C-alpha cells in the first residue's frame, strides 16, 4: 500500500469515526435545543471559521505546505499570532463595552475564546501532520469533534442556551490540544524567539497576507447565506439551514479533508508539474464518482431522513439539502485543488478570485431576496452560482499547474 493511502486511511478513520459519532448524537441534541439556539450558535461558529486563520497567522497551512522549514518555529509563530489577537480583541471589546448591548458581551467573549482555542487546535493538528504523525492528528481531531457534541448534550440538558454550546466547543478544543499533540519540547507553548518571528512574517507573507485575505473572503462567501437569513428572514430559518449544512458537510469533512491532508503530504514532494496535474485529474474523478453515487442514493429521501433523525421541526432542512446538493458536490471536489494552490504558490491569484466570488455571491443573494423574497429561489441561485464558481476555481488552479 502506498504512503498516500496509508496516511489517508489514518486521517480518514479518525475523521470517519468522529463524524459518525457526531451524526449519531445529533438526534439527541436536536431534541434538546431548538432551531433558534442552533441559529445563534451557527453565527458564532461561522465567526470562528472566518477569523481563526487571522488568529494563527495562517501558520496551520504554512506547516502543511512546508517541507524544509523548521516546524517548531512555524508553530511558535502561530501561537504568538494567537496571543496577540486574543489580547487585542479583548481590549477592543472592553473599550467598546459602553456601546455594546450588555446581554451580548458574554457571548461575544465566548466566541473570541472559541476562535482562539480552535486556532490553537488547528496549529497543533497541522504540526502533527507536517511531521508525518498522522495517527496523532487523527486522534486529535476525533477527540475535538466527539467531545464537543458530548459536552453540548450534557450542558444543554441542564441549561439550554448559547453559552452551553460555546463553552462545550471551547472545552473540546482545549482537551484535544492538551492531550493529543506531537510536541516534544513543551517549552514551545511559552517561549517564542522574537527575531525568528519577524523572519517568519517576512518569509511567509503569502500565507499571512494573501491567504488570510483570500480565506476570509472565501468563508464569507460560503457563509453569506447564513448572514442573509439573519437580515432577510429569522433565526429559526437560520437554524434549519445550519442543521442542514452541518449534516451535509459531515461527509465532506469525513472524506475530502482527509484526502486533502494526505494529498498535501504527497503533492509537496512532486516537483514535476505534469505529474501533479495527472494526480489532480485522478483524484477528481475518484471523488466525483463517490459523490455521485452517494447523491443518487439519498437525494429523494433527504426531507424524510431529516424528519426521522432530528424530529418533525427539522424536515424543512432536508428540502434545503436537496437544493444545495450540486454545490456540496463541487465543494467536495475542490479540496485537493486548494492544497495544490498553496504548494505552487498562487495565493495572490486565489485571493483575487475569492474577493470576486464574494462580491458575485453578495449581489446574487441580496438581489434574490429583494426581488423574490423567497428562501427556495435564493437557495437555488446560491447553489447554481456556487457550482459555477467552484468549477472556475478548479480550472484556474489546474491551468496554473503547467
């Protein structure tokens, strides 16, 4: 068996078992919380996904793409970025506390700690992967994912609110960081050489600047539908949409992120661009075949499955899932391409593409809401545009592999 397959299996098994446990536990959580709470929680977790790269300076991706750099120095740099931004964020919240509604202060602070804890978790996981310790990274992600929902079920059983959901999320990140890492020098977490930090900023500006901007626009583009529900609809509809994306993205995380991490490790060793393009084509057809088979089997049954698993109030989420299935398939396919974009160093090009994608999605979604004021039409428009943008991005990266 090739090293790529072995590494993929290690990461996949950790992700697979974690996602299966999460899906199995979701019907319990969905009967404890309502769509409104999940909608509120989704805004916080979206903030985590958009902002965590800033909190770690995108050193998680620098670790994955690096072959010759000192991994400990990159990890140190990421930890320093995290410390700087969490302190800066808390100071800003304190200064602005007089104009922020007091009932939101605690949830904002918890969201900040969620961003910080997740960015540290990503750094630790990427450090393990960069060292070839796929087993440790797999355990780390398994604990992070499963512990989150287990603690959420326990805390929400006694106190069903946003705070319980966020405290559970933070606790799970910290547990995985403390007990599942590949750090041999424990002083890493408290000692950072300043001169080394400055050198890394200069050397890794493509990740720190271009990729951070690119990622922020990419995530904002991906989650713009969530924010549109807050403005044009309500948190209940947002909760239904959030449950749908959580369930539908589980298999994407289950397979494609594992392939991306293993592909990173393999692709960065390939110096022949022609061979790299062949590997991209091969993995694309494999993922496409798998996604089409799964989609054909489950597509017509999605509303019934959501109702059966999560309760009658979640049936509408299955209808949303049907509309967005083509978009999810293309998201599934483009994971290896994002890895290749980092390896061949086209972060600036991808940044421009992501900014353009965000603007296009913003125009289409806002126009759909204003003209039709219909959730289905807006979701259809979002899905079609998402498919076209993902195909364009994959083609762009493939051409740049010449």
